[in-house]
C-alpha cells in the first residue's frame, strides 16, 4: 500500500496494478501498519510533515474504497497455522490468513500483491496467484 501513497521504486507499478483491478481487499490492521510505515519515514527524515499529511489523507481515501477483512477466530487460527508452516512474521501471517478467509478455495483466481519475498512465497504455496510489482 505504501507505494500507492508516497513515491518510491514500485509506485508506478502499484498504481498501474490498482488501475487494472481496483477491487482491493485488505486486512483489518493494514491501515495501522501503513500509518506506522509512513510515520517511520517521517521520523527518519525521508518524508516531511506535508507529505506525511497528504499520504495519510490518501490512505483514508483508499481505505474507504477497499473491502476489509475483520479479525476473528478463523483468521487467527489460519495465521497460527501459517506461522507453523512458513517463515513469516506475525503481521504477514495475519495478512495472508485474511486473504485466505476472504478468497476461500480454490485460491488460484485470487491475486495476492506483496513486495515481501517470504510472504509472496508463502502465498504461492497456499495457492494464490502472486502478482509482483515490477519496475
């Protein structure tokens, strides 16, 4: 999501991907994770206050258009299973579990977009079509 909000290496590819398919499905905590990434960039000096405010406004607009997968016992159980079988961080497992809960089976028609290599590998092993952002 971050490349959609601030200019970085994969921004053009992310915008192109969003134009091709505007049906975004996101995990309940995605906006928290993205806000954290944006604020970290601001603290580190790569994003000024004006750019941070603009990015957060863009995030709000994007969030209002996406389908959000809410937390619940099935998502938690799926995330715990994913952690046992894949080398994932907890947040990455929750994102992938949310995608699995939303898509159901079979998953080969559901696209999973990520810049994280480990998450992409796990998504492929879980049956998702992984759409890389290439620039």
